[in-house]
């Protein structure tokens, strides 16, 4: 049976289902094809479950130091099975919400594997979707006017160091651990690696991070990376940078993984109960019928223009499958841009300098705009304001006074170029900085905003004043 649609979306992750909702709002008859679960990686294997675990780790550490707040809490014990249960309950609740949104928008959902067909009796152009139904029923044929590919990504593995789910794990595997290991080697000190390192350390696991670059969080501002390494090292995490892991050296025993890494010409040996691979993600472009089209791909994924059109102009692609900033909120925004473009709304292209980025470790980091190094490389003459949380009353009350806010501005125009934070709840504070960037604000304008006292957000106002040497409390 063949069914016609205005739009069919391959992939029901964050980008896909948000695009579907926007299409429904614009009156487009829409269908989503999802081979696993609505909500995709973010909801089931990434953003939400990992943050649920991070929150449990944070609470565990807070209760353990309750005496610092004048509270006696004896008999503190971690019940990891209950931690996992709570995580699952949160995911299931949100997954139910996504299903409700699909019904509310009258969006058809096909559970199965969708493949793009070439020109056929159904259409003279490539784009008809054949759905291999998960329930074993006969394939469904969907004939859309437009298609969005939103098939996401999966964890990258290193040749010779493939995950086995027991000794060598991906982040997908780690989320399903029935119990915590005594020790963990993490290969990769990027965002995912640092979040897992922080979480596992807070749960009491002995953690060592091996990072190929010369610093952890290599895409963040240098000052943020330096502060994060200092604070996490203080908590007991071991970091080895400039470390080239040698996959052929891996050895597995019953409760032990051993691997070697080269650092500055020397070979060092590392061991732990388990090893977590955190070396990026690869786009899911196989098995979806791209070979039946003229769509071009590169190493990072599908090639698109600023409106997310592929070389087949009626077929769009969004999210991790096109590379770029692999963030759920970016995929959602890309999906809305793609849908509005196909509906003739002439949306404004995404400006990556306006995208806020967060690391949900303990401490947290959040940033928007250019790093100091990037600003200088682009030819800007910069001026910088920094303000520490140790000078913020609410941070002291909260018991989390490490970290700072850093604002980078253009010396000539006074425009804010970037805002970078590390410290308590900065992932909740970054939206003020994001709005400042959208409005092309100056440090003076942010400094003139009356921040309520006592709040953590006062650090943003003080950092803005500090750009011109006018900070009040430091």
C-alpha cells in the first residue's frame, strides 16, 4: 500500500520529531519513520539518561558532605540499581510525552527501517520511502513531496579497539551498566568523556582519562579547559594528555583491561576494570538508500546547504547525520529551518556563534560565541573580563564557589564575542549570555542589567563590568 505525504522524516530523534511538529503546525501532512524509539539518541542513549545519572551522582556527593551544611546524615549508601531505575522512569515518562505530541499533531509514525528509493513507478524522482515494518508486516510505501533525513549518529570506535559491551564500552553500553566498576579508563577527554569521568568519580569509581590532544575539552576556551582539569584533578581524576592510545596493545582479563599509550615518545601502560571509548560519533548514513540518489557525503556526513537541502533539493538532512555541532538543540533548530524553508517561509540560516554549548560535569561549563583564541585568530583585538564565583554570595551559600565567568569583547566595536563559564549551574545561566549574543549586546549593556541579589547570575553582570575594569565586588 502506498500513502502520500507532504513530508516524510527518516528518524524520530530530537531533530526529527521537532521538525515533524513544526511541519504539522504549518499544515503539512507528515510522517515519521523510526527504527527504534521516538526521542532517539538524546532521549534514550544520551542527553537525558546521562543527566539523570549525573544528578544522582551529584546528590550522592552532596549528602556525603552534608556535615558541611550543618546536617548530620549517617548511613549514606549508594544503591546503583535504584539510580538506574530512576533514570529509566524519567526516560519512559518523556518518551510518552513525545508519543503524545505526535498524536496531538496528527503525525503518522511508522515503526521500522526506512529506505529511500530511486525513480520508480511511484515517482520520477528519488524520494519514495520503503518502510520495512518492525512488526514483520508487509513493507509500507510512503510517497512524499519532501524528505528530511534525521538518522542521527552512533558512538565512534577505534580500529582494533572495538567495543564488546563487557570490557570495552561505548557510552551506550555504559548507560546500561548493572553495577559500577571499581575503576574505569576513559579514552577521550571531550564533552562526553568529561561528563562520564565526573559522574563516575562522584559515584566513587577510580577514573583515568587518556586524551590525544594537549588538553581536555579541546574545543572550549583554554581557560575553561585548564580550570576543569585543575578542579577534576583535585577530586581525584587522573588526566594524561598528548596520549596516543595503541589499540593493538589492549589485553583483556576477567576483571581487567590493560592498554598502552604513547606520550612524548614514551610508552606507558594503563589498566582498569573497564575501558570507555569516548572518541566522538559517526553519522548513520548506511542502509538508508543514499546510493539511489545524487546526495553527496563527506567524512562528517551528508553535504547540505544553509537551508539543509542535499544535492537532491527536495531531500533535506539535519542533525548529527550532517556533522557540525552535534547537539540536540542544534538538530531541533536545523529541523525547524528545513521545514520552514520547504514551506516557503525564508527562515534565517543558523549562526553557530549563537549556539550555547554545555558540559554537565561537576563543575559544569557553558559557553556561547568565540573562544579567546578563535577571536584572536579571526583578527579581533580583544578585551576580557573575568569574575570568580568565590566572590558571589549565593555561590558560597550554595557551597559551590569554584570557577568563573569570562567575557570576551571586541576592543574596537565593544560587541561581545564570546561568554564562557565554569561553575555551579552555569548550564542554566548560559541563556542570558545567548540572548546577549543574539541582541549583539555590549558588556556595558549586560553590566547595566540589574541582576537580583543574591544569585549566581550576578557573576555575569560583574564579568561584564570587569571587561572595562569596573567590577564592583572583586
